[in-house]
C-alpha cells in the first residue's frame, strides 16, 4: 500500500509564490502490481507473455505464453541477467508445456535466484522456423514467506522428538556401555547414564539456542533484502515542482543518478487529483542534478494530488515512487508543452467489455475502440498509454500496447540492441487500441487511456469492478 504524509505551509507573497513540503512515501514494488506482461513478435510468431514473479527470492516464476497461431510446435523459456556478462551466456532453456485444451497456450516455471534486473528469453518453434523474444523482468523479494501453523507445529513436535531421542541415546550409552553383557546396570551405571544424559541435554540446548540465533540473523538479513523503492520528496515553489530522490537502503549496487531515457524522457510523472481521481496529468520532469528532477507545472486547481513517478536504471531495472501533495491555492501554471498531457476528455473512445466481467490475475487484452473517425497519431511512439489505478491507490501500473515493460528496458535486450525504435509501434494504426494486463487483486479500479488526435493528447476514464 502506498502511504504518504503531507505538511501544509502557509502561502508566501503572491498566490503563485508558495512552498509545499512533500514527505517521502513508502510503497511496494510497482505499487502493488508486480507481474509482467509483454506482447510482441518472437520471429514470425506473435506472442503474449505473462510472467508472475515470485514474492520471495529465490523463488519460482510462473510463465504463460499465448501464441497467435496453433501451428507453434514448442516453446522454451530461460532466465538470464538483462545486462552484464551474464546476458551473453544463456542457460539451457526449459520446455513450456502446451495446454491440453488450447494449442496456442503454454505454461512453464523458472527459478529466479537473485534480486535485480533479469530477462526471460522465450524461444518459439514452428513451421516458419525459430523465433525469439526477451522480456525484461525486475526480480525482487517483496515479502517473507510465512510458515503455516500446521507445518510449524509439526516441525516443533519432530524437533522435540529428535532432541529427546538424542538425550535418551546418550543416557543409555552411558548407562549400558560399561555394564557386563546380560547383567542389570548398577546404581553407579545409572548415575553415569544420568550424567551423560545431562551433558547431552546441555549440548542439545546450546545447539538449539545457536540454531535459533542463526535463524534470527538470517531472517533479519532477508528482511533487509526485501525490496524498498526509492523515496521521493518534493516541494513546489513559484510554479515549479522539484523532486528529490533518496535511497532508503536496499541493494548496495543501486544508484540514484543512473537513469536512462524511456520514450526520450528520464522520468514519467502522473499526477492524479484526490479524492475523486477525476483529473490526471502526464508530465515529464527533467534531470536537474544527481537524484533531482524539476518541472514547471501546468494550471492546477487547489487540492490534494497523488504523484506516481516512473524511472528506469541503466541496467533496465524500473522503479515507481509514490507520494501525495496538497496545493493550498490554485496554480496558474504554464501551457503544456512537448509530450506533457492534461485532462482533455477523449471523445469516441469505448471500452470493449469482457463477457462475464473481469477477474483478478487473469491476463486480458484491454481493448478500446476508436469509435469516432479522426486524425489518430502515435503518442511517444505508441498508439496510446494507459494507467491502471486501484481506487484505494494500492495498485498502479503504467502500461503500453506492448505491455507493462518500459521501452528503455526492452531496448537492452539482445533482440532490440542497436534498434532505436525497439518496442515502438511500427504498424499502421487501426480502430482498436489494446493493452495487455491483469489486475493483481479484486476491487474497484479506474483506467485512464491517453490517445493523440490532431496533435492533442486526449484522456478517457473507465471504471472497472474486478472480482
């Protein structure tokens, strides 16, 4: 869940000269939307890949691959680092199993052994040859797997039986070892047996105490291994938003000054009005120094706003930071420029409803029909951009028609390396804009879809109830 704190400050001077301190907000990886979805081409075959990442690392990721044709004969998957020397040497891939009821659907599993920026390489065989696509995957530990009470109780009982058995064996050995064969142990033998049992009991107690201490140290170390997103603080002064990033402590290799452009921007910032979620801005702050971004804000009414900031590290690892601000007075702002977009209502954009409703954790192609004719254009290399936001703000995902993977990360894969248009839309626009995604949890969601028509970015909003 995203949590944020806000400190209000009194406006100083003219209405446009005020400052707001924004406290850092704690949030989970991808703000509650950890799974990865990607749609693209594996050679001549179209594929829709869904990767359900494990909550604990090491852990098993579930891979689902849907092909665009039943003529595919085999699908294989393999994990490997996205960058570095490990990205040059792929391990032997594991075969995915074809679904008995759907010849286009394959399932597989892979071990994700360490945290960091990984990729899942998907190989597809068929009559048109072999095709390959690599899907970047952020591998992080999000929680500690809890032991069930039944298993915990069983292990305690077995441990007690083992401890009592060890003490009993030592006591019997001390009592019987020096007694003549066939004769009952003497009182001296019994005392010796009790001494041996006492010593064994003390050794077992020390071993159990040391084991418990080791377990606590390992559990504490793993708690530090659990993913902690970058913290973000901000202040607004004279109509300018300044964002400061800081590392709350996670992997030692993580930096706060190694971000690479995604769609030609180092940061994508979505600003959503609270509590009604009825206004949204898609802004692109620029780097203003190490771990610092700034942007001149557009006109915004007074009120509270939720911020979601997306960045991508140079190794392809994406991060989302969330926070909350409050504007005590309306901001006149500046006109939107470049790829920045505000809340201009999209006319003629319809959601194609799913028969039977929407189910959590089930991958869909969310399809939106451009019902009205118009001069539809690409927006930052894509037919559209979408934000899936749960109304309690525990889930946020910025999704493209190719999926939830940032284009900057796709550009680091072997298949895309050297192609400046990797992952971007290279086919003519039709009357359908689709986004591959699965709601991670049930509940009420709002989906924002941004499309560009006649040079203006328009936004449509859709409410979806997920069961």
